C-alpha cells in the first residue's frame, strides 16, 4: 500500500487559547490517508521519449537504465498505463536530482493537464528518491502519462509506479 509523499496526515488542534495552563478543547485529529492498491510499475527506459535519452551510467537505478530528461519541453511518455476501473490514481516517480534546485515537470494524463511534480534535489545524481501526484485515470489500460520538463530540464526518471484507490 502506498501513500503519496506530499499528502498531509496531521492537522493542527483547534485550541482557542494560548494559555499553557488550560487544557486544549479538542484533541489533535488526523486526516484519513487513502489506501492505495493495485500498483503497477513502468520502467522509464521502455517509454516514448522526446529530447530525452536512456542512460545506464552511475548506480542505484533499477532495470536496464534511467531516462535523463532534456531541456524545457522535453518529455517522457508512459503509454498503456492501467487505470483499473478508473478514478483516483497515485503516480509515484522514482527519480534523481543532483542539482541544487527543484526540477519541476508538468504532468498530463490523456492529454489533460493534471498538475506538477516538483522533483526536489536528492543530493546527488545517483541518489534516488520519490515524488508523487494524485490525479484521475481513465478505466482500462490505455492511459497516457506525459512528464514534461517545465524549464531548464527535468530530473533523471527511473520508473513510475501507479496505484489505484
């Protein structure tokens, strides 16, 4: 079961006083975390690329290599992505970013803008992390997920995991 990396789980208490001698009027609450099931993995190096290249140097990647996304507008396109019966889906990307700043990418699902993934620095080009977005997938296995660099270039993408709620 997966949880998105940026999903808030703790909400602040609703304490109307600042007096430390007064008991809080409400205990902390927790926002329910969706359970994600039916995870499928898609290796980046097996996908459609535009101004992006497959590399196999370095360490820590899985499969035959990873994709180095080029400059602004370059992309990797995951085709035939299984959306199950349709609805909410978690796209969880395994990536590396050895730059000192985030390398944001726009995410399109079936030609429709779904949002942005920031891909913050991981500390090194061989240090792999995860970043995710929750979006909507169509029913069936014909979904197309495009990850497009928004400015100076995207991160290295190793794989995408898709989980359904």
